[in-house]
């Protein structure tokens, strides 16, 4: 389970996860742009499901939870 700050997990951790052989990752993100950037760094992990949570009503802030599974 990763729940990074707005900047995302970054290339070092994303690379580690990509090469680790871990079968599943749950990624909780408050920034869809950094989430997309991190997902590009982990092509061996595919999005199996995703859900958006409106944790802060009446604002434009959302949380996204993504289940990633190894291909």
C-alpha cells in the first residue's frame, strides 16, 4: 500500500516496485497527474480497478484508489 504526498512516489520507488516482483499494489493518490506519471514508470503493473473518493466536499480535491496487479 502506498499513499504518497502530492508529488507521487517518484521514479526511485516506482522503479523498485516495478522490478520487485510484488504481485499487487494499492496506490492511494490525491494528485491524478503524479499518479499517471508513476503508472508510466511501472508498466509491469496494470490497473485492475479504481475508485474516486470525494473526501473534501465542495472542493476540487479528490482521492483516487487504484489496485495494480502484475501482468
